[in-house]
């Protein structure tokens, strides 16, 4: 069988509400998730042994390959699928790590898609779904890599018909550990952050074909509940948000996930490109991407 390849697209949380913390310690979330046109690339060559080689501009940030989520996902699937065809993965790493855009989760999801293709397994096979959730909370949504409302602990996905949204994504090249942000949020096991009235007031998402302006209005009424605790851990996130919010044509700017990557949605591609160029010029060490969400 020839080598297979797949893109691991960056995930962006357009909104993120922390509904509470369950008695088992996991946090219940509700998030509108979109996917960007920047990605890592993963290839898979079937073989006798499981291996991972990492190259690319962010390769040094990945750490020990034995701890990589690609390897974790493959091992977990191998435990559930008898005779699973393993092989060698090669990861071309471009997305910043510990950045709130699901880079590691997207890589793991791409590995599961490649293993499923190589072994003639459907992506909705319960074993694949189970492994995705066990690998990490963002892996199930990255497995689909399509706009949706993600809720629960990442296990409930409701598809959304999101228009193409010109955007700029910026990471100050400072890693932020998700566990640290949730610790700063400070919820105890079994503690709720929202009541019944909040759930009843849940937003109505625009219908298929709704223009970008309608989506931006609805999304602007949302929030990212992890932004405030992340700002306490890494105040530079505030500088990133200020840079994005000061750009001409900016419609909405917010932090993604647990940070430190922030995004801004723009009126058009030209505004996004100009803003990205200006931010990169002012902050040459930051990671800046101009593109689109969908």
C-alpha cells in the first residue's frame, strides 16, 4: 500500500462557555468550533512497527515522540482493533503547540483518519470514536474537522453551516497549559457555572445560508470563559487582543481555547491580509496567519 497523507487543520473556538465541572473532575463545555486553513501535515506508510518522525518549523516544540498524541491514539486503537495495520508516521509540524488551537489533537485525529483508511475502518466506528475521546477532549471534534457546536466533554457535536470568515490568527509564541488555565478558573468538582435560566437562554444559531454579518452578530454575544484566567497566567494575551482589535476592518476578536492564540474575523480578505502584515511587522517573533475559518 502506498503512503497516505492528511492535513491536521487548526481548530478555533469562536465561543467557549464552561458550564461547570463534573464530579469526576472533567469540565462540561459548550463551544462553537470552526477550522482554519492552516494545518500540520501527517503521512503514514504501513509497516510492521509503529513510529513517528517529526519535521517542520515547529518540530522542536513537540517534545518526545513517545509522548505524542499521534502515538497515543494509535496504541489505543491497536488495543481495540485486532490485527491493526501499524506503520511509520511523519509529521510536518507548522502549528504552535500548547496554543489553544488543538494542534496536537488535530495531529491525533489525522492519525486516526489515516489508520482508519489503511485498515478499511469507518470513521464513525464506535472504536474510533472511543479512542478519539480517550486521546483528548478536542480529538473528536478534530476527527470531523467541520464547524459545529461542541458540548459536554467534547463528545457531543452538532454540525453548523458556517460561512467562510476571513480571519487573522496570532500566537505570541508563549505556550499555555490547559490544565493551568482550568486551575486558575478554580471550579470545584460538582460545581456549576450556569443555571437553568442560562441554559434556556442558549443562543439560536443562524440557519444554513445565513450571511457572515448575521453570524458575527450572534458570535459577538458569546464569550470565552477561559480568556480571563488565561490573561492572569500570560498577560501578553492582552497585547495580542489589543493588536487584533485595533486593526481596520476587524469585526470580532477573541482568544481561542485555553490560549494563547487569539483570532479576529474581518470584513474581507484584504483587511485580514493588511492586519496580519502590520502585526507581523510590529511583532516579528509572533506567529501570525492570515486566512479563513469555515
